[in-house]
């Protein structure tokens, strides 16, 4: 049985490599498989809840890629992410877009350098 034909359950079974050995079972979707110091299998339960609060439409491509790699697809979507250094670094890079459980979310202010004026003022300055 291959990984493609195991559609019935959550866990997928892969064929064993080599002459002998049992088929390996992958963890179900949403579970994190971690190895303990003794070599046994232990399910990691440490997770971080993060919510996408602001759109990444006007952001740089690197920021958009980070939001996508965190698994966000829409606004106000909440994800439970594994608590490790890689995920914490990604959340720190997009902290102005994402709210993390346990820390207050501060919405970014409007840019200070933008000067709002009427369009007609610009036209008269150009001589039209």
C-alpha cells in the first residue's frame, strides 16, 4: 500500500524500504511527531495560537511568503502552530500583521510622512 492509496484514514502508511521492516506510519494531520531523548515516539503538545489580523496585500513579497508559510489563507483565521524557534522567528517578522495569543496586538498607525491634500491643488500647481 502506498501513501496515495491510503485515503481512508488520517494516518498514511508508507511502504518499508529494504528487505525487512515494518511499514512506517506518518502522524495524522495537525499532530507533531517529536523524538524523545530515550528514542521513543512522543507527541509534542506545545503550540502557539496566532491570528491573521491585517492583510498582507501591500506588503513585500518576503512578508507575503512568510504569512503563506505560516498557513494563513484569510483574515481573522486562527492557526495552532508548533512552538519552536523557526515559527517564533516567522511570527516576529510579521508581528504587525499577526496577533499571538498571550501578547497584545497593536494595530500599526497610518504612515506619518503622507501629506493629504486635494487633487485640485496639485493640478493648479502644474499649470492646468
